[in-house]
């Protein structure tokens, strides 16, 4: 009996004696399970069975061993056995079936708490066995007790151990998701508990399910400290759901914006241009400030903050500062409101003192600088223009951005004033007397002075002799000897320079100045030092396609055309090279010297050629004289021989001797002719060679 009880998985029956079992059954409460009443079991021979003597264990075992295996009746148990017929068995089966529910996995079902331990809760769902759920899943129900009804999910009807597996957490999550989806559709407000902080936002428990609250959706203002919200219960709107992964995003900002939108609509409905409102500065930017008007934002542009000029709104405004502002304009569609602060006070031009008039001296601060002049602020919102022509009496160009600096203060005379047009022109130069009235006595023509280089242009140097008085030195008047491509090769802005007054144009306020005229013109004496044909050593300082500038002794510069830079080895002289140059042209009036390096070696070659030609001519003359001498000798010898032969012919009677003498004479004559022809040919060759040499010399010239 004890072994049978141990193997019985039912948690209802406890091991014990027959008397204890009978007593437990009698004490069991009536009513059944789930309200189904227990049937009236017939009292079948219960008293008789109780009074009969039961066989012992040994007797039952002995009887079982004595009975053949095939004939043993396994349905017979001689201890407290009650037999039912088929009709009664069917009746009791139906009653048994009605006491249990048919359930499926993942089914939501209500159950009753029938027991509690320190770690688990026993739940009866009307199934053949009860289920156990961890007490941790009931943390939200601290007052849970036996008899309470809860909703659970059937995770498994029967796990591998044959137990019923229930889950309240899964039930809560499923119900929570269904409610969240419904709230998302309807747009209803939900309440959730912020449980923890995560990357980029917060985790919120809504209906027992974790949802995500992004940091940008916490408030309409930027939030940097997320920890301040952990543990708080707040209202939210479900703004996004993901059915696939059952994830939801909530927003607290949406509720605030909804309230603000209602306030905006109410405020805009009452807005009028010129209306004065109170606002709080919530943000300051480079271009203005944003004000909270009680649920609606307005923009106060930097140009509408003050009648005077300001560089940044933070100069006069602070965060959280309360201000009265006037509505300048608003847009119902875009919900934009333009505000003004300076419009609450009269325009400074309308309240300009009568003491400010033409001819008066005023003091102002430079608030803006343009190419054409600078603006001086006399009063906040009242400005006057100092044009570049009113800075100095000098006629030299002035760069306003170099002359003025922002924030500097100047005194100036009011030249023109128009309150209607709100314009004022000022002059700094009229604060002093015009120095050009006495220019002839102060700076007469021919007088020498020291001046300050104020500006340099490609064509000259502007020099200031005194405040308001200045003139220009043309680039050609800087040096007698050097030619400059730009005056900054000679001097720089800020340097002092000696000048001479060359001419005065009082009407146009111009002085023509010179610098080289302070010294005498050295070109009058240079012609003797650098005559045409003279050779000097020079250094190439500049070079281009046309030629090169050569630095000569005594600071003089000359120019060598490109073709005159060729060397004897057919290469060309380069920049910074030192070489010999010949003066081939000297122009004192135009102050220029033309040089050549090629002419030096070309002339040397020509001289060598001429010497060779003279030598060849001398040789030709000598040859001619020799030829004439030979010719004279040949003719005399021939005539003498003929006379002798004639005498011999007369004298000789013998024919043989006469013939021999005649043959001899003919041979001598032939030899003389050959000598004469050779001499004439040699003379002709020498003359021809001399002629070719002369022709080549002429071509080289």
C-alpha cells in the first residue's frame, strides 16, 4: 500500500493506513471541483467489508503464487474492493469528465490560487493537475492570497516530467501587447513606469511589457540627464509598434506637443499685429533669440533688438530673461511669429536733440566699415557716414578698411543732416584748415622734403609730406640709372623717401614729385666711360624672351637683346651669369645702353679672318712676281736657241747633223711651253683663292 502511494503522482492522496484514508475521505469538503457536486456513492457492503477479517499480506502472496499465471484475475483485490456494473461505471465516468477542462498550449485561462509557498504559487485551472508558478512573476501583486483569481497562459499541458507548465509573465506580456496595439490604434494615453536607462533613451514598463522611450521623445526641450526620470510614473503615447518582434516605442513629448498645439491655436487666434506680449528667452543664436510666449515660440531678430548696432544678441539678452515684445508679423499656416523689442521705444531719429545740426562737431564710434567710407554711431540708432573723400585733404586714394577700425572713436563735423530721410554725412578733414590754401608758400616748386610712402601702385609711389598734403613720384622718376617693373622693387609702404617738388596743381590738389632729380643726371658723364665699342663686365639680373637686363659698373643697367646673348659654343648666357659685354649703342636722351656679348667673339673671328686674307693676298703678289720672272727667262732662252740653230743650219752641210740639231731645238721649245703653261695655271689658282677669301670676308661683315 505504501509503495502504491509513493508511485501515485496525484498530489491529493497522502500515504496512510486504511482507517486514515477512510477518515480523510469522510472529512473531505463536499461540492467537488469547479462547482460540480459529488454523486451519492452507494454504501455497498461498507459495513460488512469493514467487519470482515481481511487476509494478511502473506496469505495474499501465497494465494497468488499458487494460482497459474494465465488463470489469475488481475481485477480482483480482496482488500476493500467495490464492484460496479457497466451502467454505474458509465455514470461515474460522465461525472468525472465534467470535473476537468480541455485546454491547449499557449491558451489564456483564468485560475485560482489554491496554495502558496515561499517560492511558488499553486494555481488550479480545473485541469487534472494543478500548476506551479514562480512567486517572482507576482511581484506586482504583493497582496496575493489563496482564493485570488489570476490570468495565466498554458505554456505546456505536460512537460517532460508530466507536469502542467503555467506562466503568468507570458500571459501579462500577451495581454499587454494586445492593449498596446489597441492604444496605438486609438491614440489613447497610457501610463508606464520608467524602469531603467539604456543607450539613447529609457525603458518603460507599460501593462507589464517593456517599451522604449527615445531620448528625443522625453521632452520638447533637449534632455541630457536621463537618470532623473528612472523610477517615475509618467503618461505616454504609443507612437510606433513592430508586430514582428513585438516591440513598441512610446513618447512623452507627443503629449506635451499636443498640449502646446492647443495653446498655440488659442494664442494665434487672439494675435494681432502691434500686440505686446510677455515672453521668456529660451534660446539665443547668432541671428536672434527665441522667446516662449506661453506655449508658442516667437523669433526676435537681431535687427529688431536695438535701434543701435549689436554684433551678437547675447550682448543685451540673457537666457530665461523675461521681456515685453511687440508682434510685428505672424503666419497662421507656418505658425511663425516675428517679434520686436526696439519698436517699444521711439526711433532715435525722432528724438534727435536740436543741438545736432549742420556745422556742429559730434563724436561717434565706428560701427561699420565699407569700401566707400565708415559709419559713426552718434547715438544708439543714429549714424553718420564719413566718406573716403572726407577723411583727409590729400588727393591720394584712401582705403577706408585700412584707415578705420571697429570700435574706434572719432570727432567729425556734420556736413549734411536730413531727419526726414534719417541720413547724416560727416567729415573728419574739415576739423582742420585746408592746407592747400597756403601750398605755394609751404611747398614751393624746387624745394626738397622728406615724405612718408603711403601707397604704391604699378605706375608710381604716393608720398605724404604732411597731413592732407601729398603727391606722386612716377616710376620713371625714381632712379637715373635703373628701370623698375614695379615701384615696390625700390621702396615699401611706411618708408621715408626724399622728394623734390616738381610742379603744383592747386586746382586739382596734386603735387608732382621727383626722387632722382635730387641728384644730377649722371648720363652726361657716362658717355665717356661707356663709349660704343667698349667692353665691360656685367651680371645678368633679369631675363625674358626679348633679352636680358645687365648690371654694369657704377650702378648702370644695360639691355642685351636675346640674339646678342649667344656664346661662342652656341649656348646662351643665363640669369645671374657674369660675362663680358660690348656697348653697341649709347642713347643719352632715352637713357639706355644696348649691349652684346656675341659681338665680342664674332669680331675676334672677323679680325682673324681679315689677317688670313691679308696673308693670302701677300702670297698671291709674291707668286705673280715669280711667274713674271720665269716667263721672261723662258722667252729669252728660246730666242737665243733659235739663233744658234740658224747659224748651225747654215754652217752644217751634212744633212744628218742638221737633222739632229733641228730635233734638239724642237724638244727644248716644247719644254719651255710646258713651263710657261704651269706657271700661268698656278697664278690663276692663287688669284681665284684670293678672290674667294675676299668674298667670304665681305659676307662676314
